C-alpha cells in the first residue's frame, strides 16, 4: 500500500493531482481508515478557511503604502 504525504492529500483535495494519482488516492482513502482520517481533517480545515473573512488592518495597509511612497521618493531622488 502506498503512503501518501500530507502535500499529496492537499493536492488531491484541491483537484491538483494527475488522473493516475487521483485514482490511487481515492482507492487508498476507501481502504485505509488512518489516511481517511488525515484527509477528513484537511477537508475540515479547508472548509473552516473558506468561512473566515480575512482582511489586513488599516494600519498595515497604511504602513505598506508609506513604505512604497518612501521607496519611490528615494528612486526619484537618485535619478
């Protein structure tokens, strides 16, 4: 029996595996309860991430814009 890595399971979860690997992982998930448990945890994490609304704080955006502005000023003063 093939042992699949967490990365391979993530690729399978996001439909990024080849046809052959998809078939192999699907078959392994039906037979190996331990692998199925790992996959179910990854799937639950994926679903939780889809629910979370992430956005940077205003201060973070302001800091990035300030940094970019200073970098542009330095570039134009050296020209």
